[in-house]
C-alpha cells in the first residue's frame, strides 16, 4: 500500500512538471512568433572619383570613400524597437550618427528618444543608399543638416483614414559630440506631411541656437511620384534673431526618370536633372569679432547625370555619373571643392 501511494505521488509530480514544460515551450514559441530578437544589419558603401575645374587652381582630381555606413536595428517587444548607426568612413573620418529607442504607445502614435535627425525638411532625410545625385543639394547639406540629442513624438497615419504624419521634437542645442552640456536653450522642430494620391506635401519649422544667435527656418516641399517619374521641389527660408544676418533663401528642384531593363546584370537605368541654389548663408556661429559672416556665398548649380544598376529587395548596386555646373555672383571666386566638376560613383547597399 505504501509503495502504491509513493508511485501515485510520483505520477502526479511528473504530470505537473510535464505540464509546466509544455506551457513554457508554448510561451517561448508564441514569443518567437511575435518577435524576432535577432538584429538586422544593413549598410552602404559609396566609392567615387571626382575631377574639378577650379578657376583659381586649375584641374584637380581625387578618389575617396564618401560613405561606409553601417546600421543595426531590431525589436525588444512588438511595439518597442531600437536603432544604432555610424559611418566607418565619411571621407576618411569615422562618425557616430544615430542611437535611439522608439515606443509605439498607441496605434500610429510613437515617441522616440536618443540621437537622431531633427524632424525638419525633406531632402536632408535621404540616406546615402537612396541618393539620386552624388552630391547632396545645398538645402540638404548646408541649411539644416542637423542631428541632435532629444525626444520627438508624432502621429504617423500615412496609410490610415487621415493620411498625414505629424512630428514635434525638443533637442539639445549643444553639439552631439558632447552630451554633458547643461542646456539653457533648446532646439524645437515641428513637421507635417500630407499624402494625396501620388503627391506628398510637407511643411516644417525649426528654431535652434548654435551659439549666441537664435536661428529660425521654415520649409515647404512638394513631391510627385508616378510610374517612372519622381519630381520634387523644396524651398527654405532662414532668418536670424535681431536681424544679425540677412535672410537666406534656398531651393532644390529635381526630376528623375527610371527606365526598367531586362538584363541578367542590370535591371534599371535612370536619368536625373537638378537645379538648386542658395543666397549668402551663415551657419549661425560668430567669428572672432562676434559677428555673423557668410560661410557659404550665394550660388546656383545645375546637375545632370545618369545611373545604371540592379535592385533586388533590399540589395542595390549602381554606377552613376554626374556633371555639376556652378554659377556665382560677379567677383566671387569659388573655393576648391565648390566649382564645376565631374563625378563617377559606385554605390553598394545591403
């Protein structure tokens, strides 16, 4: 009788342990179905040659690795993800770019904190793997090409009943190279984009204080994407507190036509054209006399080019050629790197 009781207890205990193991395995299976904890790794390499006809220094050329960018991202929960990005080579220099966490606390509502690009403008948000031209526009490079440390929140309803994205952010004004600076002023940015059929209309505003003078910039952009065409026009207006520097106007207008190809090596060819420009521009930092000066003189530029390559899912390999023609005001001498040039570039994105 005693042995029978012991046997029954062992049977019950084994059943309980078995049930716990089955429940645990089922829970792990469900979690794995919901979340893939393995991070995704992507990157882009851009290698180029460029030659320039400088008025004051003759013809010169160079090879360079324009970008060797790596990013890592993933999820720790269905509504929480993370992202880290750096450039192993930006013209030979290593740069830390992004590190943020994001939480979707309601459907289509998100909050994001860390270091990332301020929600302002359109062309500046294009990544090296998605550039249509070898060199960025003046708007994308000089006006407000800004990553900062801070927080932003927004509604992202592009595919919803209200097809709009709205973002608002607050950021440190201090350089991203030093997160230890106590702030007495902040950078504020707001951006709204509406999607209407094949057209996206964007408006944004940013206010920041790079040194002693607060700088404000307004942006408007219209993008038309249809069939093989992409056409975009963007305008920015910058003004400085206390009228310490004259207002700046900048624009970027471009068009791209992509032709699909049936070939075992390449599957597309595109033709690009751009007209961009800006008036005398100050970055907002004072010189040794405490005065805002023009860091970039007024100029206009026409860029034409063509690209051939292959795209397969997230993989892309392309070869592009661009020619840039610069126009300066009378009496202005272009500095090296800012004059008529020819560029040939290979881009690999994975």
